[in-house]
């Protein structure tokens, strides 16, 4: 089964630690039209991951048309001036390729995995749809229904995703991270093919795109192919998304979601710094290590204490992804065990951070976390796809992929005192949002009425 | 849920393959353990999996969940032993910390047929020795502490109750129940069955099933064949010999039925299928090639075209064969807004019916082969994928040249082969249907 992925890589789903490789260094090249090409050679197997990333995600949308970044992603498979709807996928399939696309808050990406001799063919296809997409009204009217089914499947019928939707909408009032990647259902219902067209024309330009290729290729050859297929696509004036900075939070916020489920769930989101400058943002690196001390391995603090020893939770976790265009959150979450309430679990999760703030961490814990970091750099080399994802995610956030190794070095330098300091500084009430799932029995929830006006 | 996730894994793993360059070395130890090894020095890592005939089909009657709990509790504590080595006891926390200290990653799990443990470790001597030695003990000397069993049972039951609210889990359980009647494949853990499991049950299950003579050890990575042999011996040195396991009842295709289960979700979840295919059977390749056209080929399959592209009825619609030790299911499914359930189901049924009647067109057959053969390299392009493939080859006793002959077997499938195999295995009037969310 293949899915176009809407929610992949939302901030809290990304692995907690980016890691680097001692293998071949990635090479970078800029086309005259402003498109960046990044190639990382890896000759272990005769395959290639080819990706084109656009710096346009749900955070670039406006009110009333939320979800359009994702809807356009679906429409990118619906034909160009020379390809019929669906033909893109047929051609990739005929080459033995696997393909998909993903939309996040920060970007939209398209990829193919193929045997190496097929690279030029998929590149030509990708270049074609960067410039020549045809947005047909009939196709759109069908595809937007698929998009709505996707939203139902991923969010409307899923208690935990509903909680995260409410969490983001509560934590972010001014910043567009307020809106779900999939868009609000009402916006999907009123979306038109013109909305998709406007989006495509505004953002799909070579100077707003980055190509990432990893695998069994020669970098120079890839640059030449990119020049050949993308080089003639003209640059566009791409708008600048306004800062829409989130004003400082002035007190704890709470939101409750009732949905059919068995177990309650609670997630705490603290506003903390993102990583903007790898050299200077030591607090961000320290927060990264803090997340690993709490939840970076089997017997890390939250699982050891709350699940294994005290048995007050069935699961407990921490997450911090500092690589993003917008503001980031440090998350603590968990499902209480029988006999514990979400209110109690909320306090217990915070108590673990407070314990670090008061007592610090042991050198042994710190060493353990760093050991995993170093090994992670080696393990990640097993996947060319994973390495391409890492490069693309960094680039989209505004941090060069050349900093990947440097981040690891900086993480290795983090001290126990720095971890203790961030645990003290960032986990008060004032910048905290708490979202709680209140389970409803299956029989009590009334199914919403069917959307009107969809059939044609 | 575990079973379904595992099922997908099997489907993909099983159809994987090798370039000519992939050399699988295989041998059997004196204690009966089977070893499959691929030497690969491109990254300084080693991946290992050790599997047994210890899947959920071996659950004792009325105690569904025993196989899963036994596997999940392997690393909850190790007992002190004197033979074959003097080793002291270890707690759950000590085991976890010891693994983390050498940056190893422990995996594993329980499927319908097999269960076991896996390890990813750095191949450097100190780290490798420490992690392999720990894995050997985890497989052989779990202490199954009583108090942790109570904790893990409570967590398992909470998860079961959660699953009972989710349409996809409800549907999947009903699907296996309808298809497999009284066969063990139909069973799944319930609150009652898990409650009844005791520490003695785990000890007995472990002693009977985690045995040297049925161990299948798959390895790929940065070690030599001599290293691999030594590691395989170490991994099984502490394991006992097991008596033959009882034969399992045959799978019988039940009378077709339709079950509709009420649920408040906005979408209905629809599943249809029947028991169909055994690992390694001759019909497998025609079924694989044919199903690419019917519902396996992602965005280009007939089901996706008819249900999603032409009518916008669903985000995901698929069909696949899940070959198992005994006939595993053919399954087709989708999710759609409730009000469209009957329309969508009709389209799925007529698409399958048409395919059964006429098979693929010559163009479709070519497209299927182009994709499967052209994409073959992607099935074995990293250690993790190769490990999955050789583990399946070992467990299901597939020929060692399975990966080498894979593309040739795909290539030689004809339209007549596809039609004949589908007609043998899949008939609309023998298929059962589960619909969660649209009760009538």
C-alpha cells in the first residue's frame, strides 16, 4: 500500500536526534535559476533516492484555504501538458520505481526510489510537473473528495490526532502552525481548483525548490542531468511568508478533546527555542539531550520511573524536534495506568523534569545518550532514503545540510550542567499548553452529518 | 493489530529478492539450528534475527496472548544460571542499560507463525560481543518476574480495550475470525484470555518453543563466516532441544458470510477475503503478478483506479496475498465515508469479479512485470531488507536461490497462469466480508 503522506514529519513525529555520517560528503550545486541540487553518493547498492522539495507547506497558507498545500500535492499526480492524469505514476511504475509525496507544516516533497539507470527518466518527469502541471476542474472535484477521506481516516476518526490538532490550535494563536496540515474540513469543502492553481503558481518554482539525490550516482552526472531538465525552467518571484510571530504566552492553556476511545491521554507542550544557529544555540542542543535523557532509550527516565517502576502510566514519552521553520514545542505525553488520572500523570511527567532541574543528571546517563548518538551516525547509513530525508528536512528549515555533522559535534559537547539549566528554565506554567483526551464510550458519539454539496 | 502489521511485513519480505551479487551462506549447527548469513562489509554494523515456530498460532487453547507475552517479556529479567556458564541474574533495567551502553538496538516480536528477537549492533569487537552475549541470554534465560507479568498484563489489557474501540482493529479481528473458524489463526488475545495467563504458562511456552533445534538465525553485516558461525553457536548454546510440536489443524475455507458491526466513526472500514496461499507454493508468483494489476500496484492498480481515481470514494484501497505457513489470506479493503459503503463495496466486488473472469490484459501483465522486475533492486538495497528476506527464506524453508530466481519466475508468468491461479484461490462467492461502521 502506498499513501500520499500528509502528516509525516510533523514536528513531534521526527526522530529526536539528527545524526551524521562519516561516509561520502554530500555535494552541492546551484542552477542558474536558483534551484539547489544536493547529491550524496553511496555505492552500496545500485539504487537511487530522488527527491524534489518545495519550501511551501501548511504554514504558508491563508485562512479559508487551509489544506491547499496538501491538496495540490495530490493534484501533482493529475497530469501535465503532455501527461494524462495518472500517467506520471504509470511511468514511474513501469520503470520499477516506488514513489510518493509528503506535505508538512514547512514543506512539500516528492520522491521516487529507482534502480540507478532510471534516474534521468524520473528527473524528467519531476521537471515536467514543476513547470507544466494541468489543473483540471473535474479531476480536482474528485481528488478533493479523496483528500477529505484521507482527513477522515487520519484525523476525524482518530482520537490522538484530534488531540494534537487541538493542541496546536491552542498553543499557537498567531502563528500559522495553528492550522492542521490536512486543513480544516470546512476549508476542504469550499476549496476550488482555482485555489490549487494559485498555490501552484505562487510556490512551484525552481528557486523555491531543492533536489536531493542519494545513492549509486556520480554527483557531477547528477548536476548535469539536473541542469538539462530543470535548468530551463524560469525563476519566479516567490512571495515571502510574513513572520506571524507567536506572541509570548502569558499563562497555562488547557484544551480537552472528547472522542470514542478507551484510555485517556495527556500531552504537555512547552514553548522552547528552535535551532536556528548551530554554533550559537546551545540551549537547543541541551534540550535535545534532555529529551534523550527522558525518552531516548528503553530504560530512559520516563519509561523507567512512570511505566516500569511506579506503574502509574501505560506509556510515557518526551519529544523535541528543533529543526523547523517556525516555533517549536517540547512535548511530554502519556497514557495513565488504571488508578491514575490524567491530572496526576501531568504532575508526574513534570516532576521528572523538575527532578532534573533540581538534581541534575548523572555522567553515566549523559554518556549513554552520547553513545547512541555516535552509533546513530553509523546506523543511518543503512538507508539512502533516510539520509535524503534528513538532508531535505534540514534545508527546508533554513539550516544547511553541511551542518549535519556539526550538530552531532555540538551535541557531544553538551554538559550535564547545561541540561539541568534548560530543565530549570523552560518548564514553568506560563508557556505550557496541556491537551487531554477524555474517552467517550462508542455508543455516545453521534456521527456528524454527511458534508453537503460534494456530489456532481 | 500486531498480526496485521506483521502480515504486511511478511508479504513484502517474502517477495523480496537478490541481485546476482547477493550470496547467502547457509548451514546447520550440530544442535539443529539453521543459519543464513550474508557477508557485507560496507558499513561497520551487524544485523541479527533469531526466530522460532513460536507465533500466536501456538497459543494454548483459551490462552491467546501467551506467545506475544512470552516474547514481550524475554528481556524483563534474566535468571542466574550455572550451566552451561555461570551467569548472574539481571534486572529489566540492567538489561536495557547494558544494551544502551553499547548502542545496540533490540527488536523482535510475534506474528501468526513466527516469533523471535533481533539485534542491530556495531560490528566492532567489544560492542558486538557484549550485545550478542546479552541476546543469547535473553533468548534462553528469561526469568519472567511475577510482578512484572502483572504489570505487563495490565498494559496488554489496556491496549486490547483500546483496540476494541478502533474500527480498523475491530474489523481485522472479525476478518480473521470469519475466515479461520476454529483454526488457531482465528484467535486473538482478549481481556479474559490474557487475564488467565500465568507465569507457568510463559515458562512452559518458552521451554517448548524457544529451542535450539528450531532456531532460524539470519545475519548480515561486517563479520566473516567464521565469526558468524561462532555467533550462531553462542546464540543457541544455552537453548534446550525441543520435542516435535503437535500438528496444527488444516485450514478449511468457511462458508462465506458478511458481518456488519456498528461504529460511530465517520468512515466505514471494509474488508473482504478468504484463506488462500501458503508460503513457497507454485501459485505464489502468478498470484503476485496478477495482484499487482488488481490491487497491489499502488497508484496504478485497478482497484485504485476504479475506487479512488475515478470515483473519489477512498484514500486507500488495496488487495494483497499474505502467504503463511498454512493458507494465509487474500485480503481486499478500503475505508470510505459511511454513506458510500454500499457503492464502494459494489465497485470493489465488480472489479474483482471482472479480474477473475478475464485476468489482466497483455498491457497490464507487461506493466506488472516491468514494475516487479525493474524494481527488484529496491527489495534488497540495504541490510535491513536483506535480513528480512533471508529470515523468511530460513523460516519457511524456501530454496536458497529464491532471490536469484525471483525475477525469472515473475518473467515467465502468463495471463493464463494468472487466471488459473486466481480461479483456484479466489472466488467471489467464497469470500467473507466485514464492514465496521455501517450496520444494517
